[in-house]
């Protein structure tokens, strides 16, 4: 054993390895940390979307991989009255259902914003239609609209108000309205609860000030509630329009696009062509044709209803 | 005696009882004798072979039990391990497509209808097995041969395993009440009966909604009983024809006699519900409706009052109905093609096939003539009509060749919607026919 006195220990500055240097380099580190997320997006979002768009330009069927056919699918689509009908009904369905959902949802939110007994209980109950899986809703409405066993028809007949069953889904227009009613019933809670959340962020002092100024209830709604609600309204409406426009389950489970294709939405028509019909290419083309509508709807609600600077106390540009 | 029937039917409901118990003693006996002088093809089973088989799920529990037991006997006899998977009916076409395209997956799929004709170049021929079975068991029945052989050839690419058709289902009391012993077999007489039933408030009803089985079955009946067809024998679209027009005009008179509320939104289950609820008295359905009624004490009386008969023939010379057909195929990618063929052969030999047929209580009908003597066809007189299902002279896409397009026309309800739009008054018969022609041309363009 050596007994020589040790020299004062000096910490050796370790030479940094190349790897560690690399990881200390910020741009690289950022890139690496983003990779998993980017990978997920690529695999589960970009690839399917890209594949869908690619398929739309081929004549792929379920039994056979396709050839590139250019715009042929789209050309056929534009000549196909069934597609035009689906475009019409998708827009009509989305438009009418959105107006009704927001009208009724806002009203419900305003009611729930008051002090009521059993407030939380009521709010929970309001959410029920939205919590129930869509397919169950659809099955319930399928029974309610059943041409032979509708409970509504039964009640009317038992009360002596009608002789025959009500035609809910047997002819085109009643079927269209019936589906919209089912969609509205399902969609109101989402709108109401989201708007209620928005309402609760509005500072009560604004209302107090308005009260002192002698405002009426309508004025308070028009000049305080509504403008303060607009930003959240924009977001909720964007989501609602997208969900409604791409709705599938309600329509497919209740009418399957019938009677005679009059209630096909673009989503149900795309599925019908693509999967049971086997024409993946045509189905994909129909699905792709939804994209412009969705982009337009999103841009509209974003720009028309988006947050304005004056809401943060600045002036508009 | 009543006790026995009750016991049998309750067991037959499929509560997991063995097929033999379900059918009683009579069904346990093998009655069909094949021609023993016919020698089976020599299939040298590959060493170490294993098989994967895919088939649609059962109607009744004993179907699966007997099928598995027969497969187990194959393993015992040959040492070939067989794995059988049962998949939902909606999925079998897609799974067949994926198997054919990827060249991987099951060795054997027992699919539906035209599947072997769509994937013909992905399959190995089974002519030796089919010809042997045909010679031994009195020949293939019409639909069996149609779905088995490649178009215009004697090469078998599919081995039809069974079929099921939807006859006229009617309440005896209602039909008698309006003055008939049984429904008239001619079209004008049938219309008149439906009118009388309507007046007696015991209406008929046939699905005109997007119902894969019932809707297409009814539309096909309307077409074929008037001599119309979606394509001609060469496969060219022929829907726009005077015969189709006659069918459309016939429906225009028939539809107002249908049940209150109409049938344009009907799915496959709707007529079953209405019939079981005593609001529908004449319809068309597979045997499942009858058994559902019979096995439920609450509707037993309806079952007792129910009869089956062939839909009115019109100008057709056989029952105008295309049976849904189980069609076995062996894929080229199978490493053990001989074992696969031997397996199908084994399953269709009388020792295996007859108990299976009996276990199915009439849900599936045989494609080989000799099995007409199987006990199931005398087990319940109301089931007897299904015995000859495979002797119909009709198939999906009649009169053209079996193809992907004929399946697609069915799946997209081209004919059903043509009829429905006329029944609903949305289109004139001429306009509806032109629209159907436009859609059919697109579908049959290849």
C-alpha cells in the first residue's frame, strides 16, 4: 500500500461523448422528442387520409387492388343523382340540425345558468342523451319511428286522434325530418353544456354594471352574454358542424339511407358504396368529396365567429 | 305425443344441447345411402398438414357442434389438425376478399354465393371432389352446380355446402278466412288474395327497404316471376324491358294491399316482428321465422297456424328464389391443397353431412340430390318445402354469369330501390327502370 500523500484531487473534466453532445444540441433534442408524436400522426392520421385520397383515384374494389383511373370516379359521382341527393341532404341535415341544436342548446344553457334547486343533478341528467352510445339512441329511435310499432303512433291512435300509423321514415321528407329530430335530440346536451361552461366564465360584475345602468334582460343578453359567448360558440359550432356533417350511425341504423336513398348522407353513401357494395375507389371518392364542405364550414365558423380583439379590451383593426 | 314435440322444439331452440337430443331418435339415423361403387379420388395428404377453415356462424347451436365433431373425426382419421373459425355473416365476404388478395389466411373458406367466381384465379379446382360427390349422391342439384362450376365450363371452383331460400309464409286462418285453401299460385290470383286480406284487415307485407335478404328476395321474385332479369345470359344489362315494366305495374297494384305503415323502410327483421305481433299475415322469409315462433310459448299458436308454400311462379317454371348458398373454396396459397380437398370431401360424405343437415333442422338445404331422404325433411311437415330449395333455377344476377357485379347489385339494392320508388309513388315505372338501368350499367361495366 502506498503511503505517499495524495495530491489535492482535481475533478477531471470528462470529455463529452459525441452522443451526449448530440443530445445537448437543442434542435436535435426537439426533433427527437417530437418523433413519437409525429410518428403516431403519420401512421394513424396522414397515412389513412393519404390512402383514402389515393383510393379515390383508383378503381379498387374489395376483391381486387385497383388501377389509377384519374378523375373517373369523380366524373361518375357528378353525374350520379344519388350523390347529389346525398350532398343536398348532408347540407340540409347539417344546416337545420345545427340551427335547432344551437337555438335550443343556448336556451337550455341560459335556463341552467340560473339558480335552480338540484342544479348539478339537473345538469347531469341533461347530459344523458349525449352520453348514451349513438347506436343505442339509433335503436331507440328506430323503434320510435317504426312504421308498425311506433309508440307515438300508438299513443295517437289510442287517444283517438288518428286512424293510421304516422309515417315517420316511410317516405322521403318525413324520413329526413325524423332523422334531423333524432340528431337534434342527441346533440342538444353537448351544445348546452359547452355553452353553459362559457356562460359561467362571464364575470357577474358586467351584469351588475348593466343592471345599475337600467338595462333590460334582452339588452343584457344582446350586449353582454352573446358577445362574451361568441368565442366558445365558434369552437362548439365548428365541432358540432363537423360531427353532424359526418354523422353516420344514426342514419345508417335508422334508415340505412332509405327510403330509396333519400336520407343518405355523404358518409353513409361512402360506406354503402365502399364496403357492402365493394367499390372502395368510389366510396373513397365520395368520402373525399366531403373535405371541401368541411373545410368551408370550419373556415366559416372560425372567421365569422372567432375571438375579436375588442373582447380583450383592445380595439378592432 | 304432444309432449315429445314440445320437448323436441324446446331443445331444438339451441340451448347447447347435442344435435341428437334436439332431433330425437329419428334424426340420429343415417338414411341416405351413397352409391358405394363410386371410388373416391386419391388425395395424397401432405405430411404434417394442418388446416384453417373459416365459415359463417351457425343458425342453431347443433350446427356448430356437429360441424366441429365431424372435423375432429377428420383429424382422428388423417392426423391433420383442423382449426375451424366461425365468423359473422356480414364479415365473411370481406374476409374472403382479404384472404384472396393477400394470399394468406385460411386454407378453406366456406363463403357465400358467388365468392368463388370472384376469386376464381386464387382458388384451386375441386372438380375431382365435386364429380365424385355428384356421382355418389345422385347428382348435384341445379343451384349447387350453378354456384360450383365456373361459367360455361365443367371446372368446379366451389363446393356448395347448403342453401336456404325464403318461401311464402302465411297464416292459414287468415288465408282461409278470405276464401282460399292455400294462396293462389298465379300472379293475378295472388293479388286478389292480398286485396281480400287487406279488406279483412289481415294484410300481407314484403320488405321493400334496404334489407339484404328479404328486400332482394322480394325484388328478385317480382322480376323472375314476370320473366325479367337484371342481365341477359351474356351478362349485359337487361333491366329495361317490357317484363320489368310488367313487374313494376304489378307491384303498383300489390303495394296498396300491404300492411299499414308500408314496408319501404323495412329491414330484414321487420317482417318477423310484424308477423309475430299478429299485424302481418302473409310474408316471405326463411325458416327462422317459423322456428322463432314455434320455440316461444307466447307465439306457439301463430307457428301452429303458419304454413309455407312456394311464392307464385308467374311465368317461371321453378320457385323464383335464389337460395343463399354456402360455397366452399380452397385457396391456392394453401400449403396443403390435398388435405384441404380431403377435408371438404370428408365433410360432405353422408356420414358427416347427413347428421349436419339434420342438426340444422331445415335451416340449410342440401345441394346433392340423395340427401332428400334425410330425416330432417320429414321431422316437421312445415319444413319439407325447404328440401328442394337447391332445385330452383335461379341465382343472384340471373340470367347472367355469376360475378362480383351480381353481388354488388344486390348489396346496393338496385332492384329493391327500383321497386320501392314505384311503390312509394316517387317515380313512374319507366323512370324507375331507367334509373335502375343506369346504376346496373355502372355496376356491370366490367
